[in-house]
């Protein structure tokens, strides 16, 4: 159980899915229901570390295991099961965040927030600032982006980030320093009119 939210994914068996795999399941490192039972809580925690809220994380756990179901025959055992699941969970979380960002961008374009006066100049500046930040974040690799977002957008301190991302504190500070320097350069270019 995750101490932050008190919610853990529902346990369920996937016996029908496992039977559907037929004889291939005999050659696999474990049946899907056993993998789910042993690793669902780990996947849920990984999703939470990638900023997915507790309610959505439960749905995304199931999405991760749908991917596992489709790709289980391809798992060759060269890596640990947890490492493989971590990679899939990270991809699902990333896709979810991108989809959410696109949705928020569309909503901003469709209608202004209720009660906010329409000021074309302020609206344009806010949109440009948001685009600058989104563009900057898109250029960062996953490691630097996660550290930058957790520090600058979520307000977490280095040791907290290190614990969440299971990194050395020095690595967190190194990535954060590089990301902050790049962000400052990006702002300087934007103020100077350079692309």
C-alpha cells in the first residue's frame, strides 16, 4: 500500500487472459495473473512517482498490464521483470501526460476561463509563456525533465526528489543545475527575440 494516498490498485485475476495465451504461457516466466498479483502495487507506485494522481493511477495500472498481456510473449528474461514493468509504466505515464497536456491546450484555445476578463494582450503573453515552458520541457530528456518538474513546478526539495525517483541526491542536483541553466538560456533567447 502506498503511504501517500492510502489507495492500492484492486486485485483481480486474469485467468481468462492467461488461458487465452495457450501453450505460450508455459514458456513464459510467469502467468499474467501471477505477474499482476506480484507487481501491481509496484507499478502503481511507479505511476504515482511519475505524477499520476491516485485515482488515475489505478486505471493506468490496468493499461500497463494490457500492454504486458500483449507483449508478454516477447519478454525474453534478459532483464528483471520489475525493470521491464518499470519501462512500460514510464511509457504509459508519459503518454498519459502528453495526452493531458494536449487536452489542456485544446481547452485553453476553445474557451477562456470563466470569470476572467478577455484581455487580448495578456492572453497572448500568457499563451506565449506557456508555449515557451512546454517547448522547453519537451526538449529535456526524461531524467532532467522529471527533476526539473518536481523541483520547479511541484516545489519539492532535492532529497525528496531523489527518494521519489530512486536517484542519488548528487545526480538530482546535477540534473537540476543543467536544466535550470538551459531554461535561463531559453528565456534569454526568447527575450532577445531569438528562436
